[in-house]
């Protein structure tokens, strides 16, 4: 398994959210998710933001066209997300398939490549945990793993993709709650 030391993992928990889990626990879940999603990649950077409904709703509206709260958003540096809104996505924000980025972000050669950022709505995670009758830690871990898998390009639009993604989620979560 990848260790947290081979990956730069940045954890931010917005105020006023006080998670029962430590930052080290969150980092270990991210590391397990990365190991399941990208078993051959030895290094990289990933960020996790645990925040509130308003922030997640604003990001979901801006980047997916959905003016609603969701549980987890993933912003990958290499895999575009899906625009879900009824209106066309902003032309200045999305590249068409095969189109080169006219302003690629310069990255220092001595830095590990960025994978992206996972953003979780903690209030939504709490609601979902209550609905499932599970501890909030399990729901937060599930959302982290799900988000990291999206960063790595996994999806659940087709049944085969869904099955593969669920298997990887279970693999990563088994290590967290064993």
C-alpha cells in the first residue's frame, strides 16, 4: 500500500465542523483510496476539503451546473468532470474532447504530479450516515474513497464501470475498518 509519505496529502476541515476523526485518520483513508485507485503510481498530490452545504452547493452549481447540495465533488487535474446542468457549460471553463489546454499550468519538475481535490459536505455526510444507520466515520470514508476514485478517472455511468468502482471502494474501505 502507498504510504502517506509518498503522497502529499493536504487536509482542510472548515470551521465550524469538528470531526470525530483525526487529520491522521483522514490522511490514511486518502492514502488507502489512492492505493486502490492508482496502485502503480508512486507519488502525487491530493487535497481533501471537508466543508459545509453552502460551499459544496456553490461549487456544484459553478462546475457542474447543478444548483443543489451533493455529498462529494472531485476536481481532477487530468480527468474532466461531467456537466449536468440544463444550460451549456461556460465555454471558458471546459475543453472539448481532444482539445489542448491553451494555458497549461506549469508544474515544477521536482514536484509530484497533482491528482486533484476532493470536497465533501460534512452535513450531507451526517444526513446520509443517519439515513443508513451507520457511523459518520464510515460515510466520510466512503465519500473520500469515492471522490479519489473519480480523481483517478473511475466513473459509474455504465454498469461495468459501476461494478469496478464499487469493488475498488470496498477494497479501500476494508483496510480502513478491518
